[in-house]
C-alpha cells in the first residue's frame, strides 16, 4: 500500500483519530504516522495526548508502516465504537 491507497481506505471506511505526517502537537487518543529522514514512525497517544509507552514502531519500508498504521487506526475506531466498514473482495 502507498499513501494514496491509505488515504482512500481512511476515507472509504470513515476512520477517525489519526495524524498522518502533520507537523502539529499530538491530540488525545490518536494514531500517528510520521516520516523522518529515511524512516517511518507509527505510535499511539493516550487520553492526555502523550505517546503511549512502548507503542512506537520504526519502519524503513513505507508499505509496512502504512499497514501497521491502518491496522492500529481500525482497532482504535472499533474501540471507540465507530462503524468500520472494510472492503472485501469477491
């Protein structure tokens, strides 16, 4: 998956609570994807907008980072009770 595909998934599934490579302060209970130099960083924040201990993963492959980011975002939305509609192929 690439960034455009990830954004389409987020829009199609109406996923909420994320920060995708925006340079801003973290918000409460969100999944963050950042790119720094040649690496991708994925982590979660708590109810105080602090990085959750041991939640940070570092990737050198964009596809792996995006897969992890989308998986975490789907999980967050399930926990929040948001309706998550996944696309299945027939």
